[in-house]
């Protein structure tokens, strides 16, 4: 089983070679409030413009946003758009590139006009030369790709049908990669997929699969059958079909695997396929299996479609989407250095949230603890738990305690939905910590009297209050330890 928590951070150690159709993407955002008096067309009042590397270059952008290194090979014209692309690629140290300049070609440029308020694409204007590149450009492209290939963990062919990936170029790259044992991921275009024969993984969307195979490819079974047929025809190890809101389907040598899409508010699907290919290629470069690579790519797609434009994502965003909340809790919720505490507290205070506080050793978490913490969280908007350090627990509870070290205790607490922050303190009482947190609500068990609760004077002086929670009878770490010792001695 692939360990995502362990391996996702290794994405930054991968290198991917990407060959494909490069283009300049421009997004013009503005408000539409009227129709032109000159023609029945909306008038966009331009607010801002974004220019970025697009097409196959967006695969490179996604790779480097994950911290991976990308070697990019493509073709541009000898024009302003080509110069802009060259400059843009130069600004990222993680992209190493070789661009073949063809003076006879026009660099592909796409301008999208987008309603800022509704995130609706109103119009797209294209400048391009979509015919195949000439033989000299083919030779140069192949030479650059083969030279760079030994330094890459995987190879991407990003085909936008703009002429860079001719049958000759595709064949040369796939054959060279197979000789070196490098996986080849193809983002295909057109109806004739025979040029991709021998590639490792083909990634059509559902419509592209239907067009290439002449099938309906609507239901799960239809998509799987078409994908199996395509894999066999192309001698590919796997086919991954992206299906928009229906998720993804993967076929290899086993049973088809269907994964649902993540529920997400879709803002813009531009470039989502490039994100999928980038994550797949980085995952396969680190020797991940096809299913794990697909699941990571599916999570990545959910992140970028929630953003505007041809977006990218970070490793942190990918981890937060693919990993369960409990596995992320230790890094997001546990604070040992009090200097970092104000980062959390200030944000909550700006939102006008009531901050609650409780504390304890929480050595062996039991139902009494769970009830206390749930009730404490119900009395406030954010709950900070002060956790005694190991030396502090030993002084309070005696030798043999704690049963679990502070990291283990903190991680168990952080995994609870009721707990928003765990802060470790080494003193015998949390008074200094309470003075820094300045909570609105101070919570303890009902075995305390209000005036005996450490920090009550600090909280009440700030206008806050003390809340006492009824305990669960017979539930305590001490009693659990004693019962365990008694059973052991029988």
C-alpha cells in the first residue's frame, strides 16, 4: 500500500521531462454590466490581466509548484509571444528548457475574456500555427529530448495538436524512453492514437476516449471496456480516463478502478488536465503504482478546479486534500514553541471568535476526556488545550507516568475534532500559558470549584468566565493504570 503521508514530500525530489505544444495563456478579467450599442454583444470593463505559460508549459508550471524539477522541450516562433514565453520560463530555477525557434511559425497565444463576478468565460481569441513542424525542427526537438532523458524519472508527451508532436517526434521519444526504462505519460489529442503505441500511460478524457475508439463511453462499464480496448491496441500498460464530475477510471492488467470526483465548487477547469498529467508523471517518477498515482492526480484536480485560470497547486494543498484530517492534525494543531501561538490566536480574534481553554495530562485518553473536550468546545468557537509536558506529568502523577510521551499524547488530542490547538507547557500549572492565550472561556471538570481553577482570576479580569463540566463516573487514567497493573499481577 502506497504511503501518501511518507511519499508526497518526495515529489520535490523528482525530475520530469516534458515535450509538447507550448502556448502563451492570457486571462482578461472584468465586469459585464451592459450590451454594446454597436452590436448585440456584452462589453467587458477590464479590471486585470494575467499572462502565464500555457499548453504543455502548464504541465511544467504544475510540476515546479510541487517542488519537482522539469526539463521542458518545445517549439516557439520568432515573435513577441515566443519571447514572452522564453522570459517566463527563465524566471523559474526549477525549469530547465530547450526551445526550438522556428521563424516560419507563429507562437500559439490564447486570450480568454472572463467575467470577474461570475467566473464565466465570455470569449476566447487564438493566434496559432497548428500545422506540423518542419523536419529541421523535428530533428532539434528529438535531439534535445533524447539528450535530457537520462536525467529524468519520467517523460510526458503533452499533445495539444499544435504541431510539435509529429508522429516522428512521438515515435522517437517513446522508443528512446522504453530503451531507458522511463515511463511515458501521454496526454493525447486527435482520433488516431496509433502514434502513441508503446507508451506507458495514456490519459484521454471521456470524449477523447469515445472519439478515439468509436464507442459511446458513457457508463462505467462502457468507459472501462473502451479503455481496455485502447490499452491493448496501443500496447500500453495503463489507460486513465478523466471523467469530470464522474471522477476517473483506470484500467491496467487487473479489474478497472473507478474513483469518484471530490465534491468541490468548480470555478475554472482550464488546465486541470495538465495538473493531472503533472502529478501522474511525478508519482510514476518516484515508482508509485498506477492506482496511487491516479488517486493523487484526482485529489490534485479537485484543488485546481476550485481556483481561477490555469491554476497550479502545492504539495501542502495536495496533502490536505488526499490525506485524512487526523493525519494532518499533528502539524496543523500542535504547538511546542509558544512564539508561534499568536499566529493562530490573532487570526481567530480577527474573526471575532470566542477562544476556550482547558488543560490536563491526558495520559490515556478515555470517555471522560472525550466528554470534557466535547463540552468545552461546545462552550466556545475555538478550543485550546494546554498539555502537560512529560517532566510535569511525572512531578504531578509520580514515577511511571506518563504512560505515553508528550508527542503521542499531543497527536491523539489533535486528532479529535473538538480540539483546535494543543499547546505543550512544562510548568506544573498552566497559569503562564493562560496569561498568553487570554481565553474567553476557561473549562475544567466539576471536581473543581471555580475559585480553585488555575487562571480563573486572569480570565475573569478580562471579562471571561469559568465553565465546570460534569465528569463521567469511574473514568480516569489513574484508575485505568491501576486496573491494568492488577490484571498483570494475577
